[in-house]
C-alpha cells in the first residue's frame, strides 16, 4: 500500500470513493422522497402533517407519550385548551 505522510493512500481513496457513492445514493433517495410528497400533495394530502406523522412514528412510544403529555400541559398552562 502506498503511503504518503504516513497515510495509506489506497485505503483512504477507497473510503472517499465509498462515501461519495453513498452521498450520491442519498441525494437520489431524497429526490425520490420529494417526489412521493409531491404525489401525496397532488392528491390532497397535507404534506406538513405527513412529515410530522413520520417524525412521530420514528419516536419510541414512551418518548412520544412524554412529548404529548408536555404539549398538553403547556397548552393548558397557556389557556389554549379548556377543561
């Protein structure tokens, strides 16, 4: 393996090229996701709400429950929810 300044050039090149390929795949996936949101919006779905639902579905159940309880508590404290 060729070394330049104590760095294994071949290994470094391999890592860089792999990262570049993954970054390209990531960009392609982001474009695909954007297309799906556009399709959903075109059929009448609220994309902002869909994004929030996706974020909530990624959360652990206990974290989501804790967040919802805090939101409720804060909303009550601010008079946004009666009862």
